[in-house]
């Protein structure tokens, strides 16, 4: 083994300003995340203009803190990696320009990374977390379910950096459905964790929402489910003055039944795809993979196929995962030039 290889990774694709230092692609020396949740919670969603301004304010202190926490100086770094897409253009630009400045100033290689590949590579980071993969033991092909605020994709990973897209959502992403239904139920933003919390007090069998199976494809659809929840909520009476659900609406039961409907379809299709493509393991990735019901349900249906999920802090947006993905891209020879630009709708495949 050669000397340690350290990557400074930067992530600003949405509403978290994040920087991390990753050693040899897997050791997290630091992982700093400045969340704008409080800022956007007041409006029930992310405001792009406000998000990019908040990144501008946070980016330098966050990068500094990542270096201090990792106990490294500029000269200990070997590359700079940054999310170039998908995400909000104005947010991505802040990270990409910071990374270019550092790469230029320190004469370091620059790597633009796909945010979704980052979510997958959270599995190659060393953690002691229950349910996490041992990166050395992962064998291809792997079946990845990427479920986040903006994406819901089933991807077969054939090797490092080699992906086959099996299917994805035809309308709302799973996380988007959680966020919209959260708002509908009068829960705080982001809806995912709020629904999971409230659902624990509910009975998932009290109500039943429809599932869009889309037989014969690996695709998903969640917009009908959202409409179904809206219709049932309206059935309990008039909405309150601030759009709050009617007082009679049984929020915990509604949350539990909604969560069950999402988890049922995600778990079933993931497990079926893993079997169909003889995947060696299932990797859950993205913010929604923080959901405990989803984790449990995929595991209980997967039989002999191992199921892995990263610790919660590596499921939602962070820069450590970008550093892990960048390590494999660096090994494969990727180096980006100064023309490297943000790609808001960048695809994995
Ligand atoms: N415990 C949970 N249960 C369900 N959903 C959750 C949970 N925790 C977070 N989420 C959802 O995850 C999403 C945020 O995930 P993530 O940070 O990966 O998304 P994003 O970066 O906004 O989108 P993308 O990665 O597609 O660009 C939100 O929609 C949030 O509601
Ligand atoms: Mg994300």
C-alpha cells in the first residue's frame, strides 16, 4: 500500500452546505454538514434563491471546519472533488466554484462528481453502524435503490462506475411524496422524518391507500397516492385557515398508512429486481433510506440476499459520500478541466 490519499470533497447540490476529508476512499477524517432546514422549514420547502445565498455564506467556514476536524492542512490533500449535478444550478455553482478556486490555488486535481453516485458510494465508507456493508466484502452485481428528495431509481451496479438503469419514478420521487404528504398532514418540513415519527403512534392497518404496481416495469409512481391521501384528509372536514388538516383527521393513522403504501411498493420491487438480476446484495441509498420501516421491510422480504443501508447521517446529503465516489473515479483516471460545469439534470446512466 502506498501513502494515504486524501480527498477534500464538497457538496452543495440542494440545501446542505457540506465538506469532508476522506482518506483512501473510505476513512472519514471529517464530515461537516451545515443544514438550511431551519431556513426552508418556514416556507415548507427549498427556495432556490435563498439556498444559493445560504451556501455562499456557509461554504468557506464549512470547508475550514472540515480541514480542522480532519487535522489536515492544505498540503495534506491530494485532490478536490465536488458535486456537479444533479441539483439546483445556483446551489451547485457555489460548490463547484469553491472547488475550482482550491484546485487552482493549491495545484490539485479537480473531480466533478454525480450526486447520485455519491449516495451509492456512502456504502464504501467505513462505519461501525448496524446494517452497514463491509466495503471489502461487496461483490458485483449490486442492486441499488436510490430514494431521495429528487430521485427514485432502481439501478444495477455491475462494477465501480458501471450502472444499468432498470427503472425509476414516472412522477414524484419517494422523498417528494413524503414531503408533500407531510405538508398535507400539517407536519413540519422535511416530511420524511416527521411522518416516520408520527406513524409510530398510528395503526397502519386502519386505513389503506392504493399502490401503483406498474406491472411489467421497474418503474414507480407516487402522485396518485398523494392525491388519495388528500382526498381522504378532505373527507374529515374543511382545511384549517393556514391549510392545516381538519382537526378530526387521524394524523398518526394517515401517516402510518401512507408510509406503508410507499414502503410496500419500494420494498417489493427492489427485492424482485434483485432476484431477477441475481444481485449479490441490495444497497439502499438516499435520504428516504433513513426510513426504518423501509429498511425492515426490504430486509424481511429479501430472503438470502443481504441488504445494506448506511448510517442515517450518510443517507441524507453529505460530502463524505462524494469523497468516496471521487476516490474510485480518481483511481479510474478521471481529472476534470477548468471548463467543468454544473449539470442540474445530470443522470447516473
Ligand atoms: N426517515 C425518513 N423517512 C422517509 N423519508 C425521509 C426520512 N429522512 C429523510 N427523508 C426524505 O429524504 C429526502 C432528503 O434526502 P436527500 O437529502 O438525499 O435528498 P435531496 O438531496 O434533496 O435529493 P436528491 O438526492 O435526489 O438530489 C427528503 O425528501 C426527506 O423527506
Ligand atoms: Mg441527495
